[in-house]
C-alpha cells in the first residue's frame, strides 16, 4: 500500500491507530518507571556488560539484575512497539508533521538505547546518565503527542475558537510552563546522578534555614532544584487557574488543567518525601514518573490551546446569548428583550 498523500482536509479518525499510540505512551510510562527503579535501587551496574547481560539474553534475575535487566527488556519491547508505530504511521498517516514525529520517536529510542549501553560500559558517568534521563522524558512527550494527534477530538473536529485575550496568550503560558518543567527535570536528573539528593538533609527548611549556606556544588544544585519547584508551581498554576476561571466549559482544557494542579502538588510532596525518607525507592521513583506526567500534561495543554487559538467560530442560533466559541456577531438576548 502506498503512503497517503499530504492533504489539507482533516485526516480520517483511525481508532486502532490511536489506541496503539496510547498503548505506546502507556508502555513508555512503564519504561520510565523501570528506569527510575534502576537508579532508586542502585542497580545501575548490577549487569556489567551490554548489549548482552552476563553474556546472555536471559540471565538469572536475582538482586539488582532483576531491575537492570528488567529495564533492558521493557526498553527493547518499547523499541519494537515504536518501530511498528513508525511503520504504521508511514503507511497510513496523511499529515507530514505527524509522520515525521513518528520517525523522530524511532531516532530517539535508538539513541536512548545507545546512551543506556554507554552508561553501563562507561560505569555511570553523570553526563551520560543525565542525558539518558532527559531523553527518556523527551521521548515520552513525543509519544504522548502522537497519541493526542491521532485522537478523535484532534482529527475529526476543529476546536471552537478560544476567546483568549489574556497577555501572554494561554498557549504561550502553557509553553513557558512546559519549558520550565523540563529545566526542572534536567536539574533533578543532575541532582540524582551526581549523588546530591541528600546534600540538604531536611525539608521543608534547608539546614534549618530558608536559604542554606552554599558550601558545596551539591548543595547549590539541590537548592536550585527546590527553588525551581516554586517557579514551576507558579508557572503551572498560572495557565491552569486561568483555564478554570475563564474557560471552565472547555473540557479539553479544563480536565488537563485540573490534572496539572493535582500533579504539581503531588510532585512537591513526593520531592519532600524523597528527602525525608532518605531516598526510599517508592517516593524517589514515583517522583521521576510524576515529573514525566507533569511535563506531558503541560505539553498537551500547550498544543490544545494553540490549536483552539485558530479554531472556528460557529454561528450562534438566533436569540442565544453570545458566549465563548460563538461568533461575536451572534445576537445577544438582553434583559427585557422580547422572548
Ligand atoms: C514540581 C517540581 C518538581 C519537579 C518537576 C521535579 C522533578 C524531578 C525529577 C524528574 C527528578 C529525577 C530526575 C531523574 O533521575 O531523571 C527529581 C529528583 C529529585 N527531586 Fe525533584 N522535582 C520537583 C520538586 C522537588 C521538590 C520540592 C523536592 C524537595 C526537596 C525535590 C527533591 C528531589 C530529590 C531529592 C531528587 C533526587 C532523588 C534521588 O537522588 O534519588 N524535588 N526531581
């Protein structure tokens, strides 16, 4: 079958391809969980070789090998899922940007595999481990956008125009939040892979003070991550609250806005729990996964708000009050006017 030609008309909704993209996103979330567990349990060097594990495809799954080799198996499965996804999109996807994004996913998972291998062979150098952690977050975002771009709401309907006269625009606010969350994920990865997770041992204060003495680079990185959490919280709450106050009826924005508020609160609590439990496996790993969900949710709001910006204005039926999404020229029923 030939690849579909680029077309300006809306792409037909393909339920199975969308379900498959969602399954890939869920599998990638599980991969993030498996990768987080490797670091949280200190199993990064439990298997000393790569690409084989102790020279075998299936070594005995004992001790840290369970986490390290388990992570490799989940990663290999996501790699295969991604190849199938790109092949499917190459054949069936009419929009060039979506096809290209599927190819980017393949490139990213290949580089990610190589970085994972290098991390092991070079004995966990922080720079490679941090890159591996950040690319994992980026790959997750790519797959989430593929799932979003193939959803019914995205392909089958154009959204109603968003009456967004705020400055900055809603999509820009959400984009700023996405970038700041990503910067915070990078800081978190640097902290985790340079062993600075307990450089400040107390929480919510730092050495009993608001601002700790910057006696080492580890303390500075750790404190930057805590200060970053406040910036991120403000950046995420700003668009979320604006959506809930001004566009409560736009469920495609209001639902992720509520999720953003929930995720940012949980993430800060998990950060605190990570310190107070001395990097216990459960809170430290959950902190990695919720960070990924937070970034992906910010990106979803950005894409949906940007899309609604150029949406359509359906004509309002006569006699109906003009409201968001209806053409400004629609008649407005005022108090005392004839019914
Ligand atoms: C909403 C803001 C936050 C986000 C998005 C975030 C994100 C992250 C991520 C993704 C990591 C792991 C990076 C990786 O290994 O790939 C991390 C590590 C860490 N974060 Fe946060 N974080 C936030 C707030 C906080 C807060 C308030 C604290 C409280 C102290 C905190 C404490 C930590 C600690 C201690 C680690 C290292 C854990 C370890 O060494 O195992 N985080 N952060």
